[in-house]
């Protein structure tokens, strides 16, 4: 425990000094200079409430301090998640299967190990449907998600990477739970961004399944979340609305969608253009 205190204290001192702050600049009624000094020297550990006050005192968020503590690296879970997305985009089934085969239990709580493996397995299934996702696994997933009263980044990551294996009923059921249960954390930029991506993927699937009624419900929720800064989500949302209008027969052809994509091309964002074109083909192939 002393080693961890020293690590935290040394980091804190480094960040404080880098901001030109003295201990007396941070101290307040319930956080003394003596407590801060002993913490920085590794002699004592601050209680959680005092640690939060100390971090606020150097004008950092707790998540920023945690990121600095891990030497500005993502967790292994999200590193693996990025690798999976990369392999999925390249349709590298062998690469994802190797990740699944090599996965070692890294969580103390076995429930998380089962869920982490299911994320990898679901990605393999998206490229090779011969790998079966059992009803027991789906029930385990839905039971876990519904039992969590407040969805944090992990639940968004889990739902966003497995929603395509769920039935429409489970998708809508959990989607509505998600809309209510992640609200407390939407002030956090990274959480908000992940929430937007989850809603986009949820809407994509529902439109592809021609479930326009519920797609409209989640479109409205996404619209209510967006600000002028959320350009990626706004572009994709407008695209989805145009495609849905076509599928519902409200427009005669895809010319409106194609003009929209051509406008995005002029913004010199080839990755986004490829995303739109790929999803247009996927959604409309059953028209």
C-alpha cells in the first residue's frame, strides 16, 4: 500500500509543481498543507474525499488524473477493443479468432471475463456466422446489462459491441434502458461520444431491420443529445434519416442520399464517406 501511496503522491507533486502551485494554494478547511505534504512524500494516503479535493485543487478531473497515473495509456480492455475494430474493418477473421483464443482471464470477477470473451466472440460471429452465439450467452448479456442501474463506459462498450447479436425485442428493451441509465455521465465528453456511437449503431440495425417506429424513437433521443460540436454524429444522423425516408417510400429514389454523400466527399473525409457508402449498401440491399 505504501508503494501505491508513493506512486500517487509523486505523480500529484509532479502535476502540482508543473502548474506552479504551492501546497498552500491547494489547502482548504478540510485539506491541510500537512496532509498534502505527507501524501506527496508517500507517508500517508489521502481518503477518497480528500483526494478528490486535492485533484480539483490543481484543476484536473479525476479521469485526467487517472489517465496520467496509467502513463497516458488506455486500459488493456479498450486497447484490445480498438484492435478488434481494426481487424473487423479489414475483415481479418483470423486476427480476431486469435485474440479470442489468446484471451486470458484478466478480471478478478469472472462475470467480466465472460462478458469480455463474448465481445470478441460476437465480433467473430459478425464475420463468420458459423460461430454460434448461444441463447444462454445472450441471456447472460441481457441480464447483466439490465441489472446495472447506471451505465458507465464499460456497459456502453459492451452493448455497443454486441447489440447486433440481439433480437429486436432485446435490442429495443436494452436500448430504452440505456437511454435512461447513462444520463448521469453524459457530461463527460468521452462518455457522451460513446453514447452517440451506440445510438448510431442501434439506429442502423433497426433501419436495416425495417423497424422504423423504434428507429424514430432513438433518432429523437440522439437529436436531443447533439450540439453544434457533434459533427460526425450529425452527419451520420442526417444520412440515416434520408435513407429511412427512402425505405419508407417517402422519396422515390436515393438521389437525395447520393447528393448528401457527395457533399461530404467535398469535406475531404474519405473514412466517413466510406462508412456512409458501406452502410447505404448494407441497409438497402433488401429493398
